[in-house]
C-alpha cells in the first residue's frame, strides 16, 4: 500500500509540474496573432488545466494525505506537515486561480474573437496569471525537494515528547547511580 501511494504521489507531482510548465510554454510560444488563434490557445490551456493540472494535483494531495495515515511515523515529521500545508495552498491556487482563470480566459477569448468583448478584456488577468503560475510552480518544486531531501524537522509535540522521555531516562540513570 505504501509503495503504491508513493508511486501515485510521485507520478502526480510530475504531472503537476509538467502541466504547469506546459501552461507556461503555451502562453509563451503558442500562436496569438489573431483573436481566433488566441481563443484556441485559451481553450487548449483550459483543457490542460481540466485534464492534467487538476487531476494531478488531486491525486498528489490525496495520496500524500493517505500516506500520512498509512505510515504513522510520517505524522511526527515536520517536513511531511510542511508538504501537507503547502499542498493545500497549491490546491487553492490551482483550483481557484489557475483553473478558474483558465476557464474564464477561454470564455472571454472566444467572446473577443466573436466581437462580443473588447480586445483588452483579458489584460488584468495576464499579470496575475503569471504570478500565480510561478508561485504554484515554486511550491510544487519545493514539495518535491522536501520529499526527496526529507530534512530532520520534527513536530513540536514530537520534540517535546522525545525531550520529556530523554529527561526521564536521564533522571532515572542519575538516580540509579546515586543509589
């Protein structure tokens, strides 16, 4: 079970980072000369978001949380909790900003192409979109680094429990020496 979850988590993380990279590359290199070409680009980004980014993120988040439940020692590791919290932040970023804005941009781009909206209707979206993409990409890469590196960060309660048991052991040893 642990190995299966780890494989799912790793593949999903790769899908998420790859999907974000593809999103960025489409914004940079895809044809955007005409309103119709731009609407097609936005439709492609929406499909990428719906079929790669969201499923990858959902699988990564669920498999990561299930790993914490299945493998109890993970619950005392600080890096795991950092990954869990940042995973929730990524979920919020991808779901509410990247995916929602991709759908909005696809709709607006089609309206621009059809002459139903002004040509500058998506200008405010563009800067926020790039900022969000870079932040989510940075968090995704940091999560992968944490998962590979696994720094020795302990949760405070686990540290206190270990310190308390170490103190009791030290006290028991010192009292045994005195007696």
